[in-house]
């Protein structure tokens, strides 16, 4: 049974590589032992794609545009072995085409086979509280009278709401405003899903001075509500992955 499943997954990987656009030339090799820890790790423009010193897991997240919590399965080395990827398309390509080519490259060189499925998952839903959002000097669209208040120790989280959610997630994992000191983040902190409906880019500043927990802090200061719910989330399940074939 395992052999049949393996062959089926391999056939699926080959089919994916055949159906998607491909790079004209591509190199995938293990990162050197003396690899540099500084400098730019990713380069993408219309004529070149490069990611250096990255894991297969990072490559999958980049290629499929998903977050860490949406990826499951795969061998252990997927998160430890590091690779350098350099590729060029036959002609200039946009970001969407580049990522499709990256999917094809992963299917071909790593024999990567992935399936999608919906799974219920505990998540934080970020919505508008009653009467929110509380727009003003600490929460406003970027460009609308950017008169920033004096620096009083507030945490600035700016950009589109997707960026705000990403930065909020990271800060929730590393800082507890109720005790105002770094803490060890819980390994299974739920992901945050934006359901505010807010578009555009915002400048958002949050003060820790209230010593409130995150849900109360966000509601009182910004008019945003953070609630723990169980929601169906799209997951990518890695059915097969092998160390890359030679260039």
C-alpha cells in the first residue's frame, strides 16, 4: 500500500511540473557549510528569481502564498536542510507567473506532491468592535495628515491590514502587555484572520501602558475585536518530498 501511495504521489508531482509554466534554466543545490549569514536572501525581478540558504518549507510557503500554520506533513528535513535556488524564465515574467514556475520547479526537483483540504482550526478573528474602528491620531489611513504623536513608547504597526495582522501576531507571541516584559511565546498561539473589511494602508500605534490583555487592549484603543473561534482553514498537506535531484 505504501509503495502504491508513493508511486501515486510521484506521478502527481510529475503531472504538476508538466502542467505549470517552467523556468528556462534553474539551479537547486545545498547551501554551503560556510554560507554567509548576512546579505539579501531573496531576489525576484522579471528576469531572475533567487532564494539562498532557505528550507524546502520556506520555498513552499513562498510558492503557494500561505502561512506557516497552513502547511502540514512532509519529512523532518524539510525544515532543517537548506538550499540555494537560482532560476531564470525564458522571458520577463510577473510575480504570479514566477511563483507558478517555482511550484513547477519544486515538483520537478523535490518531487513535491501537495494536496489541499479544509480543516477546522482554532483561530483569532479580528473584526470591528461596536462603534469601531476608533480612527484618530493613533489609527488613521497613511497619508491623511500624518501628524504622528510624540514617541511615548507605543508600538507602531503600519501598512495594509494584512501587514498589521502579521505584526500583531508576532508581537502577541513575544510580548505580554499585562506584565510589560518579554515572555516565552506559546508554541500553539492561534493564527489571526482579518475580518475587519478595512482596505488601504493605516498607521496604527498601540500603547502598553494600560496593562490590558491583547483583546481588551485592541478593543479599547483601536475599536477592533479579537475573538477566539473555530473556523475552516485551507491547509496544504505535503504527501511527498525528496531531496533535490542534481542540476
